[in-house]
């Protein structure tokens, strides 16, 4: 065997030993998520957000600042301090039931009956629509 062949085989063996196996990650622990890096940076620069809260507080209290900007500062402080208020959402749509009635268990049928009674007695919510029996194919 020539020295070139020996060198080639040494490099080939070294390459196979360090090559990743199929399905193996090159970075098993993963990189630090960027959001965590940014979050840490902002926390360090703002004393864990205290500087920003103080600035928002001063904006909210300063009568020289436009009213709309003061209100926005107050909204941000309230949302961060107490959470966003619950919002009412209207949902419209159609429900299609393709399951045969005979496939429901007795328990599921009783739950459906109870749900129907609850919906019909609920004056706060509106349930509109029609139902029809569609023969199975």
C-alpha cells in the first residue's frame, strides 16, 4: 500500500467516525432561543422592566403630554399589571353532524339532551338554525 493510499484510508476512517449518524442532531442541546436572549438583554437594560414602567407612569401623569398618549400609557400599564380585559366574541357558523344516531352511547345522548335543554333555557345566548334528518348513504 502506498503512503497516499494509507493517508486516504486514515482520513476516510476519521471522517466516518466523526460523521453524524442518520437522525442524529449536530447540536443535541440546541441553541438558546433568540427570544430568551432578547428578553434577558431587555431585562438587564431596564432593571427587569422597572425603567419602562416608570417612564410609562410619568407619561400617564404628565399633563403636558397629549391626552391620547397619556391614555395609551395608562392602557399599557393596566394590561401589564392586571391583564387584558375579557372581550365578548360573536361566533357564527354551521355544524354538520355526520355521525349516525345509533353510534352514540346512552351517556352521550343524555349529554346532548342536557345541552339542548340548557341552550333552550339560556336567555343570554341565541341559538338559531334548523335541524333535519339526512338518510345515511
